[in-house]
C-alpha cells in the first residue's frame, strides 16, 4: 500500500476545537491503595481518589485563567467511564513496612483570575502530610513568581493570616494544596499514595 501522510490539523485562535481543550473547572483529589502488586496498589489508590474509571493523561503545570475550582464531590460526579481526563499527578509507592510516603499537589494563582497560575507536584519519603502540602505550595508560588521576574522567598512572602504570598501591593498570590501520606503496610504490601489536580473541559 502507498504511504500517505497523516492529516495536519491547524488550530487558529478562537477556534472552537482549541477552546475545548482549555480547562474550565478543576478539582483536587487524593487516595491511597494497598496490594501485593505495585500496579494494583496504584489502581486502588486511583479508586480511592474517585478517578480510576477514567483514562488519565498527565499534563504539566499551568492553571488556566478563569478556571473555577470545584469540590471533589462535584468533580467526580462530572466524570464518565472511559473519559480522557487531564491531570497533574503526584504519586509515590513503597513496599517497606512503616516507611512514610507522601504525594502532594500545590497551586499558586494571582488574585487577578484573568492571569494563569502554576500547579506543582511533590512526592517523597519521610514527610508528614502537612509538610509535603506546604512544600508543594511553596514550589508553585516560586514557579509563578519566576514568570514575573520575582525571586520569591516563601518564608518571607507568606502571610499565614490571609493564606497568601505577598510580594508587594501589586503581586499577590493565593495558594492551596492537597496531600496524601501513608505508612507502608505492616505486612509488606505495596502502598501507593496519589494526589491530583483534575481538569474538566466543561463549564
């Protein structure tokens, strides 16, 4: 058979097809799974997070302008079996009894919702859930700051009373995070933790 070139699709700004792949909503979720097989423990963690029946596609870390954050409950209800679903995911696994593993997602976004934000993922061992969540938020804030030419020191910029990073009166970031930690199963089963930011294309 003759070799033919695949069709080339050109998207123009304002094209309906292009707009369909910009997330309109997002939700955070997390989960943990235990099983003798590593892959199955990951599957169970996804079930715990409520997204196992979707075809997950991992993407990088931009939070779209004017994207709304909704509850996990509302987000999971919007999903359909087999749906191709874009996620920013952090995951970690261990088969060592009692070893603490963690996975966290952090978000930093400007107060001006018309600007984009950053999502970070963090995973590792030996960190509490709170510590890993805080670190993921700091990572996201630093990445967002760097796009604005700001060298952000999270320890100096963080305002714990307002839950925001404040560089000056003009540059203020709000942040949030989610994290899942677990100790390795006492019987040596694989333990997998996941945290995710899940994008939805519909309003």
